[in-house]
C-alpha cells in the first residue's frame, strides 16, 4: 500500500530534475519552418528517450509529412502507460515547438541556455510548453519511482506545430490516429493558466476578422463638394457597427468579458497630406463571439449595416472576411476532466479552480471539434512568447503533484 504523501514528498524533492529537464529541453531548439526552423526533430529525440526511460507500454512516433521540414516530416510522439484499473484514461498533451526569441537585445541571457534565479528558470520554451511536459512527465516518474502501481492509464502526447497552426501536430494525429482517444477519457492541455492554478479553460469564443474598404472620391480639401470623403464614411461605418453589440448582446459568465466583442482595430494609412480629401479607407475589426452565436448571422448583420451606411453616404463600401475560426462546442463545465482537475487542485493547493472561457485560440479546440472534452489548465506566470520567458520551479512542482493526483485518482469520481 502506498500513500499519496510519499509521492508528494518525492515530488517536493524534484527541484534538480526540473532544472535538468528544462536545461536539456531548452537547448534543443524546436522551431517550425514558418518560424525559420527545420522542425522539432532534435527535441523530440530527447523526449523520446525520456519517455522510454519510464518504460511505456506503448510508444509511437507519428510523422506528419511536411516538405519544408528536416527529412520531410514533423515528428509527434504518443506514449501510454497501462493503469491497474479499468476505466477512463488521462491524456496530457504538450507541444515541443517554441516561438523564436524575438529581439535578442530584450533578453538578459541566452534564450537557449537556461538561467536559474532562485525559484525562476529563464529561457525560451520553459513555460510554453516545457512546464506542461515536465510536470506531466515527472508525475509519472514519481509514481513509478515510489513503487506504487499506476492507477489510471496515462497517455502523454507531445506534438509539433502548435505555434503555427497544428496542421502537422494535433490535427494530423486526430485525423490519422483519432481512435487513440475515447470521449470518456480525461484530456488535459497544460498550455495556459493563471498564477494560482484556479483557471480551467473549457470554452473559447469564435474569432472573426472583418475587412472594410470604403471608397469615395479624392479631391482638394478646399473644394469638398467635388469629392466624397471616405474618412467621414469610415467613421460613420465604425459608429454604425456598434449596433452589432446591441443585436448580439447575450452574456455568458464563463467568459471575461462575458459578452461578444466587436472592436475596430487596424486602420491603413490614407493620404499623406492634410490638404487632400481622402478617397479610400481600409480598416479591420476583430470580433470575438460567444460560442452560442452563429458567425454567419454576424456577417449577415454586419453586411446589412454596410449596405445601409453605403446608401446613406453614397460611398461604395466592401466587406470581406479576413479570417474566421468558429469555436467548437465547449467542454461542459461538469465534464469529468473538469471535476478531476478541481478535485486534484483542491487536494494539492486547497484552492477552488473554476471552469472558464477565453477569447480564443488553444490547441484544445481540435479535440473539442472531434467531440472529445478537453480542458486547458496549468499554474503559470503567463510569460509565453515574451522575452525573458520564465517558469517557477515551485509551480512546476505543484502541477506535478496535481497530475500525480489525477493519475492516481478515484476512477468512480
Ligand atoms: Zn503553448
């Protein structure tokens, strides 16, 4: 018989293994072709060795063909450990790829050589997404090393291409190996979170980027009657588009803000001088729509507003969809994965974690699109993509305990 406290004690001593893993992972630069790299091969080799050290019952490399990458493919890894009990498996997905460091002058140290400063480990990728991998991995290691038998079946998935669209990562796996996952499994994506680990992301808003082109007639500013001022038209249109907020005003407490948002953002430069009446404007709006709304309905309503303003002003106005992502159905707030995370967080930290929605765009959406309830969770300072990205060793250790608790959790609950 084992006690969870033995496993927790073991994990409390994991400062050095956390640093060591972070050091080695950070040194293997994993940039996708769109980020100026050749892929995740070297880092995946290291991860493959790490996974094999824990003697998985199954380990599989899944290669997604990609001509731009080294050897013509992008590597993905899936490993699974059989649990002692029947029932739903736990899957934890982390991504191997990173984003480039950006302007190096903003870094206080080499992004690919970690710097340890007290509780802090600084380096590109240490949070996004090595924190997730390291904690899910060390949780398994702690259980194995303690001699306890693993209760649930646990799968670790390490994917390529998360930062540049997931086509060669999770999308490829779901398309060709979707039968690995069952809807009753607990799928956790530790790729976003908050400082105290109380945010469980289960839903996201749809994203809709609209482009508006307003065409008038350019002329000298002293004779406005000879032209049609496109800037005035664009201003009118921006104000008129506020009607979208009123029409699609429903509220959903999972989200902050709890409503759909329709924000005019980028505005292209028009004339370069003050004494010319502009004849053409181009601007964009970034709309984040609650998942209960149909984007087609939003587009239709925006189109009607455009027609109305065009008729009123005598300007020609075009609207195009620059980009759209329709949010999949959310993971339910009472899904087993949410309950398992809440119980484990409560056990380890005493805090109450809450299911929430975000403005858009996590890799978990691809699971949800396939009807697989997935939750995004971690305890992190949220420094992803920043210069001097860091993670806190204490938070990695907390998350390791949370994962160990879930792996050994009560399968009936
Ligand atoms: Zn990430």
